[in-house]
């Protein structure tokens, strides 16, 4: 009898210890959050109306005047560039240090869809590959202490009549003869990376059809994006690249277009995404660190990202790591989020391959409420896009992935793990104290080799998974 109680005690300690891994991790997250630098601006206001900008004037986009206001503000020591109530048309905008671009409630900033306005090309990344491509609609390079705030709307105006057909898909308006990435532009860029072509030679043209991001901040630090509504991007919506100390707070993203990711921190450190709404045509949040050779070359992982109190509706995944993740990833904390849509494919998704390689580790998720998702609550896939034309042999590892206190009311599977056939490179995975109801396939789906996968207090369709 004494031996029996001793065994029970050991089992209880083991379960509590696993639960404590997640709770203790979120204590670490508090320390990470304290390291995020906060933006601060002088009490100076530069109203774009004072620089000759006129409302309701689509025939004359006012980006020159808006950029002059931003430059003037920065050179004066910083402050706020005010977009007042009204509808204003613009081309590409370039942010500068110590400037808060503030959109009043009722302000709408609409971007012209004339592709020629976004060339000559600037240094950026496109799907994880370094290049010179079309200027993002709002761009910054090497700036410090910048913000986009307010209750206004930033509308990329992308539709099936302008940017979106360039993806090459008929359902987004493409027809034979249109310029599109499928005509060779995307393949050309990917081969530049595979052959280690110098970046200065990777200059993309309008004919290549590689659509620009709505917001792209490159090598910037101390950034705030707060309160605004972001609509209809040509491509990814928020794309911070090689940035540190970033806060995305209270932002609403609606972007049903192709590759319409909501927020894609790439090789970024110390990031907080909170209180946001995502309704997208691709991943809601997708963490990246470069594709194949380019990711390995810079060897700069994304790390220390906190996601909390967000709502995810449509999208390929709620919070995603990959697939352009060759530089690796560590330390993701996701909590207190609501996800619900028949067009939301997965809740937590990790996707990589032997093209990408890299180490993905330390993902902690708790207190997530899922109404419905199409496929799975958790999906880890080490065989993503197996037909990709690339150099292989870069074995990825995904480890230390822990989920706790997740309820889901409808999905096809609970957990999907797709490991490699040769070695167990998915390891130390736990799903504890979770309830997944109305699971169509009545369980989990695990293929390939995995190691140390534990389900503790996981109920699927009312039954305890052992």
C-alpha cells in the first residue's frame, strides 16, 4: 500500500511539473516584456494640411507632401505627423526616426494602386529572400523610435482589379497575358538565393510581379503600431525585418487577398502583439527568419515574441512559425486568445522542411478558446512543400512545444504531427488540460518519427487520450 501511494505521488508530481513548465515560462515572458523599449515623442505636431495635402483628391496622390512632413518632423527632433479626419490619397510613404504618424479617428489613408509609383526598388525581403523589390507602401530602413498610431484607417486598396491578380491565381483575377509572379519572377528570385547570387544583383522589376508589403520596417528598433485598421494589402500586411523592440497593439487587420499574412516578424527580437484582430487570406501571425540559404547566411533567429489577447478569424493559421524559418526561432508565448472561423485552418502551426533546416524551440501556449478551426488545433510539419526545388539535407528540429488549457468546439483533428521518416526531430511536445470537442476524425494524426510526445488531461470528444 505504501509503495502504491508512492507511485501515485510521483505521477502527480510529474503532471504538476509539466504544467509548471508553461506557467514558469510565462514568468520569463514578463522579464522579456520589460526589455522592450517604449517609443517617446516630443510634443510637436506637423499637420499634413500645412504641407499642401488636400482631402478627397485621388487624381493627385500626396506622398511627396506627406513624406516632406515626416522628414521635417524628424529633422526638427521628432514629434507627431497628423493625418486629420478625411480621406487622403497617397503613394509610398517613408518613415523617419522619432516620428509618430498619427491618424485621427475618421482619417483614411488610401494608397494609389499604380505599380510604377513603387519603383525604383528598395532593399527588402520577399518570402524570406533578400532582394530589391517594389517599395512597400509604408517603408523604413535603419530608423529608431517610430510609430503609426490612432483610430484611423490605412487602406492599401488592393483588389482583384489591381495588385492581387499578380499572384497568378484565376480566383484573384489573373488571366493569361497578365504580369504575374507565376511568369518566372518568383522562380528567378528563389534561384538567386539557391545560387548565392549577390543581393545587389537581385533587382526585381514590375514585370516580375512580386507584390509589395503594406508595412515593412527593415533594421529598425523601438517601434509602435497601435490602434489603426489596416486593409487590403497587396501582399503581407505588417512585415518587420531585423527589428528589435516592437509593439503591435490594438490593431485590426482585414486582408483576404493572396499571401495576405497579418503580421510577420522576421528575424526580430523582443516583440509584443496584443489586443489585435486578424481576418486574413493567409496566416494571421507568421514568425519567420529567412528562407534557405539567405536565412542560414544571416543566421538571425526570431526570438522572444509574446502574443496575447488577440482574436483570429479567417486564415491558414492563428499563430504560425515558418515556413521561411532557416535562421531558427526560440521563445514564443501565446495566451488568452480567441480563434474561431470555418476558414481558420489551424490554431498553432509550425511548418518547415529539409530545405529550411534550423532549430525551432520553446513554444508555450495557454488559455486559448477555439470555436472552430478547419483542420487541427496543433499542427507541426517537417515535410512542408516536399516538391520545392531546393538544396536539401538541412535537417530541422522542433522541440519544447507545450500547450495547456485550450478548448476547441470543432475541428478535423486534435493534434497533427508530421515528422521526418529518418529521425525523430519533433521532440518534447506536451498537450495538457485541453478539451477538443466535435473532432471529425475522433483523434490525433501522427506520422513519421517523433519523440517524447505527451498528452496529459487531453480529452477528445469527451474521451481521455492516453
